[in-house]
C-alpha cells in the first residue's frame, strides 16, 4: 500500500515537472523574442501558405518517436517574429540588420513520452535566403549568447515561474549553459537550461536543451525536455540525425 502511494506521488510530481517545462519553453521565447508573436492577431503580417508548408515539411512528427509517445494536439500557429529582444541583441552584439529580421516560424506539437518524464518539441524558422539563416545561426552560436541569456532571462524566468507555481513550490535559480564543445563540429548550437524545483520536501531539476542547426534558408530548433534528469542522449542523437537527414 505504501509503495503504491509513493508511486502515485511520483507520478503527480512528474506531471508537475512537465507543466513547468511547458511554462519555461513558452516564456523563454517571450523573454528573448522581439515581441511580434505576442501582438494582436489583427496586427500580424500575412504569412504565405507556401512558406508555412516549406517549414512544416521539416518538422518532427509523431512517427519519428518511439512507440508510446503522444502528441499534445496541434503546434502553435505560424508567426513572423525576430528571435532577438533589443536587450539580448545588445548584450550579444548582434548586428542590427540581423536582429531586425523576422522569419516565418512554424511549430510542431509538444510530444511526451509514455511515462510523461520526457518531452520534445520542434520549430522551423523560414528565412528569405540562406545568407539570412546563416547570419542568425552565427549570432546564436556566439560565445556571448549563453552568458547573456543568464544575465537577461534567468531572473525574469525564475520569477515568472515562481508566480505560476504558487506558494507550495519553490523555483530555484534558472541557469543557462553551453552545449558540449563537440556540438560545433556537428554544425549544431544551442544551450541547456536547468531549473531546480522544490515541493513537499522533494527537489526535482527540470532540464531543457535547445539545439539549433541551419539548412539552406531554414533554421531548425529542437527542444529536448527532461524531468529529474536530462533527455535520453541516445534518443536525442537519433532525433537530431533524423531531422538533419530530412533536409
């Protein structure tokens, strides 16, 4: 009986972790983006259907994942947005001509493992040219980007998540770290976010790793989320290989 109740508590805790991951993924985009994604729908620019189709064809789909994974409905609607807030762009030193570009961004659903411990989501930004996409990738790959994320986004993300989580949960310091050095040799960039969460005498760390790569005029961004431990590395490598081979 005691063991069964322990398992129930563990499942409830895991579900809370998945919820926090979803909060983190959405908020990071709002903190670092230019803000156009938050604009009223009537003010958003028209997005050509062929541009959306171009990006959507490269997205992760449920059949790419192991048996038992599920998709959480449709992905967010396509948007036109710059990945850079003015504050973050200044910190990293992104040229104004690069920071001002607003590609069309399409999104996959959120995919969750059968045990609800791991999750993954995908987005593709469609640029007007390969040169624009490469310039964006170079800015993301800057040696200053992760440090600036810690300075610009960490505290605001922690405070927002704490407000959403309520008084029974404590959200610790949100920390951004570079990907392993070997990622650059594979033409990948990004960062890992760790978020410690305490509730009811237990501490769980949420891990969220964003990986970006460029192919022609497309910039793909895959986010791997894990609750209590990092997303399984073998599956992460498999999915990245699948996504890169799709281009």
